[in-house]
C-alpha cells in the first residue's frame, strides 16, 4: 500500500540519525553511557533517532539494512510501498522494547523500497529477504528471526513463506500489520479501470516490463506487470481483498498455517474503503491462515502512528510468546544446509 507521505521524512531522518549519532557519541558523555546500557548497543537520542549498525546484506546498491541491538534473534521489519527506514512511528519504541527482550530490530531496504516498487515484484522482494536472513545465519550466527510486515510488506511475507526457501525455515513467526487490499483501495480512484485494461493489453503483447503512462501511478514509474499485480482481480499482490471467497483466501494464505502468525488490523485504516466490514475481513484472514492471532486496534490508522503504544505491546507480547517455539531442530537443519553449500560465500 502506498504511503508516500512517509517518503520525505524517511529519506531524511535515517541519514541524519547516523550522522548526528556519531557526533553525539563523541561529544555527549551521557549519550555514550546510554549507548552501552543493557549491552544491546541501542541508544535513542530523541524521537526517530536510533543508534545501531548500517550494513550491506547483498551485492545490489539498495541492499542495505539498519540493525539496533546486538543479539542473536532478529525482528525484521518489511515496509510497504514507498517506505524505507523509520517508516512507522512505532519502530523507535519497538527497538527499545525488543532490546529489553534480547531481540534486535532490523529495518531493511529492498530494491523495491521508496520509489522502486513500480519496477519490482513480490518475487524479487522474497529473494532479497532470503539474502538478508542468509546474512544473519552465516555472518552473525542468528538463532532465528520474526518477520514483521507493514502494508505491502505483508504480501512480501506471505509470498516469501510460500517459496519454501532454505532460509525461510529460520522464520519463527510472522506479524502482518495492516494487511489491506491495494486493489480495493485503487478501485476507488477514477483512472484505475482504464489503466487495468491497458496493463492487461500490454501484458498480452509481451510488454509486461514496459512502463505504464505517468497518470497510472504518479508517485513512481510502474511496469504493466506491477500495476496489474497491484490493481487487478487475483493479481499476484491481491491477497487481502474482502471480495475474495474463503476458498480464494485459503489458496493465497493457507500455507501460513504452519507458521505462528499475528494479524494486527487498524479499525480506522484510511486505505480500506468504507464499505468493507473490517471485523469480518480480519476474522476471515485469520481463519484462512489456520487460526492466526487477531489484534484489532480501535481507531488505529494505517501506520498506527496514533496508536504507537498499543502496536508495540501487541508485537512484543507476540514475539515473547511465539518467538522461541519449534526453532531448535528446524533451525539447526537450516543453518547446516546453508553453511555447507555455496550460499555461504555468495554475498561475501
């Protein structure tokens, strides 16, 4: 889901946090002592300022991640369309709360981050998520990860878990925050129907990777394939629409039943059309995933910027409860298979 309002603030705040964090560490003794508190290496200077490690997890220029805390367990935040670092208000307090539980918070950039989503795909996102988990397994001896998706990041998680990639076995649990339908939201825009027809025509002609006209998606260049994926009925991104049948939802989401899942749904999400029965929808989504935990945030908006404390509590409670389950034997198998193969040095 497109949250372009977060774009400008995200692109400035993440870099300034790194630059200012370095100067404050050198010139402010109290800040330096905070950085060492708890042994996790996380220091919050002020709102939306975090101290941690910025690193590359893959060969592409965009494949950069930011980690707060030095622990063997990681919660990986996967943002939605147009999002990048510090995409949601709850990430800063979440990093502190996770540090107290000996978990690191990781924010990653994908090739699809910021304005790259229009020329990317869920498939490419899944490959890059796998590279990040591979990095933690082989470079930092990770003991397991929890995937936390916001908006279209939820589609990324669902698609990734369906790939059965080797590193997906290191996923202890998944949290879907604001799993909403891009198609149903886009259907409220006047140009969408005509542009879906154009995208379908271009795909039939074998031009799925050609760009759509600017009016189809003013925020960023977008290919015919990605536009169709986001906007067309049963497109690749169409996983959470209220008009999908129970069988269709089960087909799209049913494989998640083997992973502990939490669905956090904002009951005042501005990207969900008024006609959608939100309570009925979240119930159906959880049922399609084999009984995922349901969390309804009353009056919560799409990013939960107005319900930060509730978001952090729900996430941390779930990580504490579900994170350690069923990981030892499965994760040991995963690390053995990855470390013994060519993947170990692929991203050195």
